[in-house]
């Protein structure tokens, strides 16, 4: 996901999940940063809509209006077998 979508708050690293035009703060665990993108290891479910542009200005339960949606390109993660 775009690195801009992850915001540092007193609670830790968060993203804002948008549901019913309301921003819901979600604490996440991040992984690898590369080329302006960041891996989310915990805290999100597949298919959730997150704020990217302006995420740093949001607060929990803020009313929002979605101007455009971009579908995330996700790749399944493969775990090494011992």
C-alpha cells in the first residue's frame, strides 16, 4: 500500500479505514518499506478501503467523502517451508 497511508499517532502507526463515509483509525503493524510502498503485516482485512491522500489530516470518526477509489494490487505472501 502507499506509504502515505500510514500515519504516526500516539497510539502507534495507524491507517484510516473508510466505512460508510467515516474514517476509522486502525493500528497496524508494518513490514518492509520499498519504493514509496509499505507492507502491512497486521491490522487490515483484504478489501477494506483506506485513506491515502490526506490521511495525515484525519482523526478517528471523521466524516469523509471519497473522490476516487484505486484498487490495491496485492500479491499473496508465501512463507518459506522448513
